[in-house]
């Protein structure tokens, strides 16, 4: 699909070039500034700009397809497990550099499928960074866009210390890969695996 669209774009470029060539000789007679080929040039420039925009869109589509192939597609999101141990901020920066944000599952079903995917890759005792933190306001958990998250899946199985229980010392959320995919709050400076999320637009 991508290569066909790229060919189509190439075709547009060639046509624009041909129409420029066709117009130029006919209008060369007057020595004064040639507004005809100026506008042809402008059209060519416009086509090139459009092609560049299209190409960037295609690159994004292709990058997303690669992520979905390497990772997992859940609903309108693709998730990619990062096995390297990193602090929350480093994991977040590296994920941003790929065009994603640290994962924030926002439904029970999505959270369960994400935990299944992490378990397949990291076993059942992994805890990976999600893109959910309460760094700015203690107790107010927000996603990577700073929006307060409606869905949370805290581990409350231990009634003496239901999560989150770390107060101001623990401001970053992890997802457990154990069945249930429960969350807990951890120290953002811990080195952990993570999961990067790419939204399919
Ligand atoms: C979950 O997040 C996606 C993408 O950010 C959004 O489109 C969707 O509306 C959200 N769903 C819920 C239930 O909040
Ligand atoms: Ca906290």
C-alpha cells in the first residue's frame, strides 16, 4: 500500500515537472520577468510541499505498523514493551523519541490485554512503568498529557497496605504482569522495564 502511494506521489511530481517544462519554452520570448513560469514554479513548489507532507504521514503510518508488528495492537492503540531497565523519566523520554507516550490503559479490558502482553514478554513477576504519575500533586494521578486518569487498577489485595501506599516518595505507577494486571506506586528513580503506547489516529 505504501509503495503504491509513494509511486502515485512520484507520478504527481513528474507531471508537475513536465507541465513546468512545457510552459517554460513558450514563454521565453519576452525578456521581462516571466510570471507564467513563476506560477508554474510555485505550483511545483506547492506539489513538492504536499508530497513532503504526504511522505511524513506515510512514514508515521509505517512506523506505527512496525510498532504494531513488534508489539501488540489493543483497540486503537499499539503497545511496545521495552525490556531495558530505566528510570521513569528516561523511559518516558525514550518512548517520546519513538513518537509514543508511556502506556496508560484506560479500560479494564485494555489493562488485562496489556498485562497479558507484558507477561508473554517478561514473565509474570515483572512490573513495568506506565505513563501515570502523581508527581505534580500528591494523590492526583495523571497520564502523560497531564490529564487526570479516570481508570486506575490499584492492587488492593493487601488490605493493610492497599496501593498506592508510597506517599510523596512513590509517584510513578507500574503495571504488574501477573494476571489481573494490578498497579502499584513506586519510586520514579527505580530502574524498570516499561511499555510505550502509540495511538492509532
Ligand atoms: C481511552 O483513551 C483513548 C485514547 O487516548 C480515548 O480515545 C478513549 O476515549 C479513552 N476511553 C475511555 C473509556 O476513557
Ligand atoms: Ca505519590
